[in-house]
């Protein structure tokens, strides 16, 4: 039996109250709870994001659900270092 990595995505669930935070454990893995701003970071399988977002929005204690944009962001940084590298004195004399 081979181990397969499941692609996962985070959902940020804003709530009216944190009393029901334990109920969110049945939908995914609770990674972080902000007491001050009243939100929960919930990790779920990426193929179930749309269904879970709809289910969570129907709960009474949920204000809104926001899916993380991290899977859409390119994580390759080729050429970025050269763009922000400081210029040397020899290059400044050529200008």
C-alpha cells in the first residue's frame, strides 16, 4: 500500500461566536483559531472545497467562508533576485 499525498487547501471561516468551533472539526482539520478576530483556519481536501464552502455557509454561526488563494499563486521565483539586486559602482559609471 503506497502513501499518497492528498492536495489540501485552507478555508478561513469567520464566525459570530467561537463557542461552536468544535463543530467545525467534522468538516476538516482545525489548524488555528483567532479569538480576537473570531475566525478559524480549516484545512480540507482540495476536491471538496466547493461543497464544504456551501455547507459551512448554511451554518447559523458562520458569517462567511473564504478559500485560500495559495494554490493559484506561482511559487517559482526565477529572475526575481536579479530584478531587485543592488547595482554596482562599475555599472553606474557606464551610464
